[in-house]
C-alpha cells in the first residue's frame, strides 16, 4: 500500500518560496510589504463598513464612539 504525502506547506507558502528563490531586490520587498499592508487595511475597512451598515450607525454614532472611553478598568490587587 502506497501512501501519498501532502505538502506541509500551503499553496500561498509555496508561491512565496518560489518568489524568494528569484532573489528579489530590497525595493521589490518593500513594495510587496506595502501591497500586503494595503490589502489587509482595505479588507478591514470593508468589514467595518459592512458592520456599520448592518447596525444602521450614523455620523452621530461615529462621533459618540470617538469620545467614548472603552478601556477595561482593572482593580489593583
């Protein structure tokens, strides 16, 4: 009986390894980091927009939330 082992790496990890095997320049690495950061920032904004719309929040809610302190207060032992 022959077993087939799957790769321990994800397709994304394999793609990244193939990219780094080409020895990219520092400029390319910085540009890619910026692309990734922008991607996740856009994704977070889309999620926030969706939540905002689902809750029917308004500009007044935005102002109120901006002025609200939401930190957890901890009691000193």
